[in-house]
C-alpha cells in the first residue's frame, strides 16, 4: 500500500483542501499508481490552486520511489530537493539492483528460453503440459520468472512486466479459484494496464481480478479460502484501482462503476473501509441518466453513513452540472404545472435569461410537453403522466441487477445449508462411534 501524499487537512484549512481525497485514497493504491496521482496533484492542486507546497509533493514522490528499483529517478528527485547534492546510498542501491537483475535473469533463463520458443510452447499446449504441473521440472525457473516480472515492474518497465505476467498466467491451472501466486499476477497485470493507460484492457483485467477474489472468498478456510476480513480489504483495493479504469473509459466506465459499487459485497467494503468512495458513486449516478434509478438507494445509504462531503471539481464538471440541472428540472416539473423562470433559474444556479435559453433548448431536444409563456415569464407543463410503456421500462430497467443479487443470495443460502447438513452428518457419525 502507498503512503499518504499529504497529511489530513487541519480544520482551519481551505474547504477545497479539507475535501481533497488524496490522503484517503493513497493507502489503497500501489506505489506506482501514486505517480499519476501525484502528477495530478502537482498540475491541478499546486500549479492552478496552490493547495499544497511544491516541496510536499517532491518529498512524497521521493518516499514512493525509494523502495522501488528506479534508482536514477530517486537520485534525480533527491538532487532537486537538496540543491544538487548526491546521496552515496544511491550508488550502493544501484549495485544491488543490477546484481538482483543478473541473478533473477539467470535463474529464470530455462523458462524464459522455453517461453520464447513458439514451437515448444505450441507442442506443450497440444500435449496439455503447458501447466505448472506439466512444467514441474522448471518450477524454480517459473518462480524466478514471476519474480523477474515484479522486478521489471519496480524498475518502471511496465510493458516488459506485463508481457511476462501474461506468459506466466498462460500456464493453465486446475479448475477452481486461482492460487495465491496467480492472484498476485492478476493484480500486477491490472496495474500494468492502468499505468500504460490501456483502459479497455484494464477493464477486462479488473473483471478477472474480481472473479478471482470472489472465487477464493467462496472457499472455506480449510481449502485455502480468503478470510472474510482479507476479502473485504481486497474488494476495497479493487474499488480504488477501478477509479483509474472507470473514469478513463467513457464508453463503459459509468455503467461499470455503478454496477460494481452498488453490488452488495462491494458496498459493504465502501461503508466499512472507504466511505469516501461515495463521492465518486454519487457523481457517476447523476452523470449517467440511465442509472438514475439507483439514486434513491444511494440516498438511503448516505443517510445511514456518517461520512459526508461535497462533490468538488472533477474531470466531468461541465457534464456533471448539465446532468444535475436536467435531473433537477425533470423532478421539479413532475410536481408543478407552472414554474416561474426566475424560480427555475435559482434552482438551476443560472441567471434568468440563461435559464430561459437552456429550458427552451431542453424542451426542444427532449420533446417535452411544455411551453414558455412569455407574458407570465414561466414554463407551463403539459401532461406529465408516463405512458404504460414508459412505466414498464422504468420498473424493469434494473431487473438484471436484481436477479443477479437474488441469485447470489440464494447461492449463499444453499452453500450454508450444505455446510450445515455436512456438519450434522459428521456429528451423527461421531455419535455412532
């Protein structure tokens, strides 16, 4: 986990600084994922708003780089902070990094050579031996190969690390949840895609991580299942890593973030470990008009949560404001037959003249049954009752999600019943003896 970039703001700090989520988000991210976050802090919160001292970010960046293998980068930041001075410790660290690289490269060579030979790989795949069991003779080399991929990741060579992880994951595993090493590789693959800004691939990798987390959580502890608390923590990490994926994937991201965040187990993780994520969920629901039906449920969740904060400026500020105004307008019109334009302007946080133009465009584009009465300077609504067809669509639009939740709940009940039946059978056998 990454250390916080900045300490929590004091009560006397500016409102924007008090609601900066960087210190809350950073503990759930990988060290390398903090670099783009720090770049945002530097560009938006320092250069444009002056919310932090520039030295604060440089010191945080150095603290993040120190444990990695990016020695040259750490040395550069150190020199910047200390007026060109050089820390002798970097030279020794560089020697250790090079020595580790040579060692891991040598240990992984048998498997590296095998994986780079397409004919041999194809032959193993045809024979069904391209598996960990089938390559048991190369087990030490496979383990070193995985360690070498992590080493390249720590060097900042994300593409090489990604290629190696994909090769490692291509080794077939037995049916069932992936072993611990494979789960770690899936996390690494997701992080590589994020850091390479490959958002479509990131979404697929995130879904693979989610499936692996839930598969291991479903197993009993005796069979190597993940303990409930550890599974809860993993879900919290996935939610935070998913922020990179969802907010950079305009085509699928808004739907995906709502579906994941609103699912029962992940909402439990939010409420228990990361209530600050409700800010992102609220923004996503308001922006996405197709998911507005989730708003009532979100309001209920927020009412039972001690955490509150405003949704401050984000990437979709203009879109957020537009969708929020449409949402206010739609709901206001449902309960009023005639609405003064000045009143609407106040509700929409717009001057009256601008509000009138905005309403005219909205009515024209949305084909609403309404008109502007210039004499009384108001909007007159027509028949606002939904047709039967619209009511059916509104009631059934979340049917898939509800069915999925019901199936998950029933599956859990069945599993618990089987466990109870097995326990009683064991007790009966023990009683007979």
